[in-house]
C-alpha cells in the first residue's frame, strides 16, 4: 500500500507504459491514477508515462527533481 504523504516512486524492471514501450528504471513523481486505472508518473516536466500501478514501489527518503 502506498502512503498518502509521499509521491516518489520507482518502476520495477521490465515495466512498460500504456503504449507497450519500456519505461526507464529511475525515480518518478506520481501525479495521479486515472479512471481507467493507469498511474500517471513523471520524471520531469516533459517526461511522463502511464503505467500499471502494480509496477510502482515507494522510494523512501529521496526527492525527485
């Protein structure tokens, strides 16, 4: 379960976005989860992906820039 006060996550190895492309294994900020169940994650202001929320795990004690 994800805690409500942190939004920093990493993707599991082999995670693909909603288009089927592999997502870089790095830290992301969770923006939200849409009605279809996809998690919107962003690495920065221009790099965002929709992924399966089950492929995310919390990053504790780190800040995503």
